[in-house]
C-alpha cells in the first residue's frame, strides 16, 4: 500500500517546484565555490598545496549544510502543502488506506528528495574538483562523509519539519521554524552536543563525525514515530 501511495505522491509533485529545488540546492553550493576558486585560484591552491581536494570539500561542507537544512524546510512544506492547498486531507484519509501508510509515504518521499540532493552534491563536488585541475586523487571517504553524513544527521529535523508542515495548514509557521532552525545551526558549533541542529555540522567534543550521524538516525526515528502517532490520532483539516 505504501508503494502505491508513494507512486501517487511522486505524480503529485510533478507540477511543483520540488525537483527544481533539489537540483538548484547542490548547483548553487557548487556554483558559489566555483566562483570562489575562480577569483582566488592561485592563492587557494598555493595555500592548500597537496591538500587541494580536502580544502575544496571542506569549503563546500558548510554551505552544503545550510542548503540541506533550508532544503528540508522547503521540500517538506511543499509536499504537505499539496494536500493543504487542495483541501484534500479529508478525502485522502477517507480512502481505505491507513494513516500509517499515508504519513510514511510522505516521509519516505522527503527522505528520497534530500538523498537525491546529497547525491547531486557529491557528483557536483567531483566535477568541480576535476574542472579546477585537482587531479583524480579524490578523497572518496571525505567526499561521501561531506555529502551524506549531514543528511543522515539531519533526519530528526526532517521528521520534525514534515510533522509541522502536515499538521499546520498555515505553512508560514513551519517555514519560519525551519528558517530559524537553519540560523541556529550556523551558530550551533559552540552549543552542547545534544543540540540536533548541531549534528549536521558533524562537530562534537569527541571529534568523531559518526557520533552525530548515529544520534541523527536514532533520534530521527524517535521523532518520526512521535510524528506518526500524533498524525494517526489527530484530525487533519
């Protein structure tokens, strides 16, 4: 049943801005770094020397995290607003399908969208490095970490934003919460490690990025379960 709902949700988003946002996010991040290196190429390359790939990927990382969190805010809002805009929640819930399947389908769709954006970021990072003449000695582990770890660490935020966007018809509220959360993330590097908005930065006292990823996956599952139970029990306008 979830598969059929997921197929239906993919059809619904065909006429929205979601796919464009998924492409524009990584493209914007890579384009800004391309501009940065084109303007300061000699300085940056001489400074980084044999660490040009590490320098490039590190520069991409911060912008990518901000784009990720902002993208989560927009994508979850757009997915939920399809039903709000058409006032079709009651019709959807009246169908012989469980609320569990309905909410889980939209959650999986949100995850897929952000995973796709992370994949495009990884591809764009490699292409930019090659175009800049950094060679083929690519630090694949760092590339994968920068591209996908923040996405995994941000799973609680994704679940939270989808829940807010689903249960609140006025999308200005979840959008505001998401934007404020993105701003908090910028300054969260000095915050305690238990702050979820710090996890996508992959910074913690132990200096082990995997800790942030594990926390994100586990707490993300908890937030998803809470959101799911709340969605099942409440009336949705």
